[in-house]
C-alpha cells in the first residue's frame, strides 16, 4: 500500500526550461523551493502557469513536484509573463539614458490597462547634483522636476533613488513590503542596480550603457521573483526594447490616461476620441491648461500608431 502523496499550496517564483519552482506557503527559505512540472491538463485547457501564480502542488516520489491547479489570479501581464502583480515600479533614470516622457506614458498605458497600481521611480538621482555650469546635471534635474510636476497631480507616487549612494532605497523597500511588484523600464536605467541595493548580497548582473546606442544590454534573462523581506517579492524582468499595443483596443486608450478617464463622461459625444470633436471635455481642459500638453500629444501619437496598425492588418 503506497502512502498518499503530500500536497500543499505555494507560489511559483521562477520558471525555467519547462520547470516551475514553487515556494511552499509554510517555507521562507529559498532552499525549500520545489522543482515542479505542470500537468498536461493545463495545455489542453489553453492555460499556462506563470511566475507569481498561486498553485496547489503535489510532491512526487522522486522528490520533485507536480503543479495540479492554478488558483484565481488578481492580475496578469502578458509581457513580461507574470501573474498576481499588485504594484508596477516603472524605473526611469534622470539621465544616462535621457528621461523619455513618451516612453514613460507608453509604459503607464500598459500598466493602467492591466489594472495594476504604478509607482514611478527616478533612478540615478545623484546625477542631478552639480552647479549651473554642469549641463548634464541641469538637464537631469529638469527632467526629474518635469516628472513630479506632471505625474504627482495625477496621483502617481514618485520615488527618487540613487543605488550608488543608497538614497531613497529604504523608502521604496518599505512601500513594496507585503506586495508582489514588477520592475519595468527601458534597458540601462538601473533596474538590476536598484534590486541589488534593495536586497544586499543579491548580486544581479549589471551592464554599462552603450554610448553608441544610448541603452544598456539586456542583463536579465528570465522572470524570477526576488524576496525583499516583509512578505514582499519583486519580479525582475527582461528589459524592454519596444512596446506595442497589440492587447489594447483603440476605444480603451483614453481610459488608460487617468485625467481623460475622469473627464470622458463630460464629453458631448459618447466614444469621443478627444482629438477634434466639438464639446470634448478633454480638449477644453487642454485649452485651459488643466491637462499637460505632453500627455495629450503622446495620447494622439499612440492613437495614430494604433490606427496605423489597424489599417495594415
């Protein structure tokens, strides 16, 4: 008579080469990870376990495990493929590479569409130091101030950090405790350096900026949850070289801009595109200076990009 296999609940913290590494709920030590395969039933149902998934697993005789069931998700990102994320930390450096508001808005659109709360992290804050004769420092300080001026009134939390000086690290770490977070941002902004500062001894590989391309190498190869203490996990994800809007409908774009979402119900026409319609509350607010011009300009660019894609396909 064989003994009944032990089962339990846990969270997938890493996926690699067809294996899912599950941290059991009763464990807090990384050596307790269980290397699991997923049951074939998932593929038949068109499901795929993701890093961040809460699962029910069974231990097998060879000391490994089997993922038997996926528990309901509160959120799901397609790129990067990760589930149950509560906070998205969008990391943008104040300089090296230069802060790009259009790219920031594009990231925010994706995070708003996923229904995840976004935090803005301005990395390399020490680069704002310098007097008026230091052109790079002045540009970095102006970029940081622009982010605070535009995004703080929209309700976005903004953290300024310096991994080199260990500044702002504790405040960010305290905010992430007790949550599952994802770090996103273009390559070279210092995501790995920031995680190394948050978790001493982590030792993630970092890469220098390529002066020719103005961006860093992709130093992160796969999605993995990193424990930061206080019940918090951070998903370090591969850097993005580009983002597209394949999962987003044209009629959903305005909803992903917080200020437009609030005003849309006051527009004269239902389904207003906020571009040229009469009685548009968004255009009225733009004219009165209640909406930042760069935000509406980027919205218009994204709308053109989506319409162009629609025409081509």
